[in-house]
């Protein structure tokens, strides 16, 4: 791929995320990675102005850059600050410790190995909202062509922040920046937990803690328990199973189901919070019921009632989704380096163990998702819903293709263990069964967003630019799927608020991610939580809060009958307990 194509592809991929909804921190982190990749910078960082006017660090490409940027803020000197204050680009070709316009910054930068710095303001007309900082280990000026590309990246960063204002009539730019800064605080807290408890390198902890989580699909909607009880012993390679530092409870469905793994709390005491409990760092749901037990009225809402909304959202999806081809993302040249005649050895994998576990689970999840086609199709006959179901199935199948091709040519995972895992996962038939449309919409909205987060975090964990591109491409599709289901659920709330609130109540209290059919899934989920691919805090902060409380506005839905009012109160009490449990986990981890 030529540099010009690389630049254009980077801009297209970043712009592709500017759809109806996106996470500012996610997008800006990806932008810093692109700056390093395309501009041959050694590191990059983005700062945004808080409502008070002070700059705050939002995204960085490495732990070393994060530390340098934080020092710049503390010392109140450096290229980002100057670019923000002046609204002009700032270049320093050669940093000398203790001298120049930023003596303190230069000292810390050179100690970290950086010898030149370049910064651009994030500016729209006369309004400056932050700055993009690029540093390099080489002491040399930045090529003018690279300056133009960097300016384009800076403009894109500005647009991505301000775009949220255009897509949400009730939000102002200061609220968007505050949200982005708060997200960064959460990431920093998580990174500290990983560093302290897992004893891993700070750079690894940073990559893992930027995004986090690992739930699974609702037990009350699956009919796979009997299959798991009769499943043969796991044949998953031992390299893919990370033993938890503390004992994890059995998740066989007798007392509860694995909701989402929390960070390892060592010998933290057990805790109970009503509908769930925290035992040895794993959050357990204590109420397992079939959907039919409390979803009798869900059948009042039918797919036919939503046909107009489905047609509109399907048209939006088809106009927004970008055509892409798996083979263009696969590094085929690496296949020549793999000895297919030898037994697979973890020592020859380019990935560390946490990354292998996350990639393994995410790939098997994608293998199994088209299995859900039957559940989706059963909700309605021909028409736009059937067209959506077929399109969704085709896109999910493409995800498994590109991920598996990447794994095979890079020797990332044991191909024998992977295929055995796929056979067991798909053979169990572990897929949701929805008794009604309302439960289907509530669950798919949360599951698609959680899956997107898991893919994105796995990409960050791989430590491979090509692998990250693969996972980010898949995550971008999952985001569009999430938006379809979330907005269709919103339309259903307008039509039948009581039925939807009852479904939201069931889904929130019994939510699980796809994956429980995977052999040794409890141990794998613990490992993914330890590396913050998906953990308890992420589930609460990035799924429950933005979807249920902010977008659906559960607290403010009107026109509910008495049973739905009770369901809403029950859900809000449960969410409050989730929040307190997340806070207790954080306190114990410090």
C-alpha cells in the first residue's frame, strides 16, 4: 500500500465512524494511532479544553506520551499549550534538556527519548477547542506534506467533537467535552487497577484500560443448558485459558449465571446487592427465570407495528454502511513466515496471552452470531424486517471471515484449538430465543453495543496495527448494528412504552453476552476482565448508562401502566445497586 493510499484510507476509516453516534475518546484514540502510523511520528496525543478553559488530556498513542502530556499540563509549558493559546501551529525541531522555550518539558521529553515536537490547534474558524501533539525520537523538521496530513487529522478531530453537537439538539459543546474528559478519568482509574492488581507493565495496562468488559447473552432466552450439560470435556488449548488469581464460581446455571467479570480483587470479601452478588471478583445474577415467566404481555408489540421505522432505519443503514472486503485487511505476506508443518507453539505467536484469549473469544462469538438468524427471523415474516435480518447475517459472517484469515496468516492462535472451539460453540446451539419482539429489541440493542466495545478493546490489546485495523473495521459495523436496534427500540417505546419498559427491566437484570457456549468460558471471561477488554465497570458505564438512562431516558418515559411503573422502579433500583457495586469494586482495587 503506497503512502498516499494509506493516508486516504486512514481519513476514510476515521470519517466512517462519524455516524449518528460514536464515542469521542474511542475516535480520538484511533486518530492518535493513525498519526503515528501515517506520519511516522513516534507518539501522538490529543488535549481538549474543559468548560473552565483548561486543557485536559483525552487520548494518547502510548503510555510514554500520556506521561509526557500530563507533565506538560502540570508544568504549564509545552507545544500543545502554545498551540491552544495562540491558535497557530507550533514546531520545535530539536529539544534540548533544560533549555529553549520549554525547558522543563524538553527535559522530560528527552529523558523519554523524544527529540522534536510539533503541535496543531484543534480549531474551527475562531474557536479553538484543543490541540494535537506529535513528538519524534528524531531531531528533524516535519516534512511539509506531513504537515498537510497532520492538519487534516487535526481538522477531523475538531469535527468529531463538534459533530456531536449537531447530532444532539439538547447538548452543547462543553457538555460533549466534559463527557469526553470524564470518560478519560474512568479509563485512568481502570488502568491503575490493572497495573496494581495484575502486576503488568504500565503500557500494557494503559492499552487494556482504555476500554473494558465481558458479559454474555441472556440465560433466560437461551435453550442451550441441556447441550452444555452433555458437552464433551473442553479441548481448548491450555494456552487460551488463563487461570484466575482467585477461584471463580461455577457458572452452570444452578444458582446464577455469569453476568460480567469484575477486576480481580484478590481476597476481597463476598458482597451481596439484591438481584446480584459479587463473589471473588465475579458479578453473579441470582435470579434465573425463563422469559415466559414474566413476559406474558410482551406479545402485544409486533414487528408489523414497527414496519415504517424498520424501513427508515434499514435505508439509513444501507446508505451509511461502507462496502469493504476482508481480503484487503489481511496481511497475506505474513503467511510465508508461518511453518504449517510444525505444531503450533504459543512462543511463535505475535500476541501475548491476554490478547490471544480476547481474540479467541471474539472470533468464536462472531462464528456463532449468524446462528441468531432464526431467532430474528421468527419475529416477523417477509418485508423490511426479513431484509434486515438477511443483511445483518451477511455482515456478521464477514466479520468471522476477516478475523479468521488474520489469525491464520499471522499464526496468532492455535488453529486446531480454534477449530475445536468453533465446533463445540456452534454445535451447542447456544443462541437467544425471544418470546416477544420487545425482549428482542432490548437485548440486541445492549448486546450489539457491548460486542462493539469488546472488539474495539481487543484491537487495542493486540499491539499490531493491522490487527487493530481488522478489529476496528468489525467494531464499526457492530456500531451500525447497535444504532439500528437501539433506535428501533426507541420507536417501539413510542408505540408501546409499557411493554418496552417491562422488556428493558428483564434485559438489564438478566443480561449476558454471547459466549457462554464457548468451552471454559468462565475462565476466559475472567482473563478478559483482567485485561479490561470487557469488565463489570464497562458494562455499567458504557452500556447501561448511555443506552438505558441517557438515550431511552428510562426515568422519564411517560404513559406507563401500573405493572410497567413497577418494572421501571425495579430496574432503577437494580441500576443503582450496580453503580454502588462498581464503586465498591473500585475502592477495593485501590
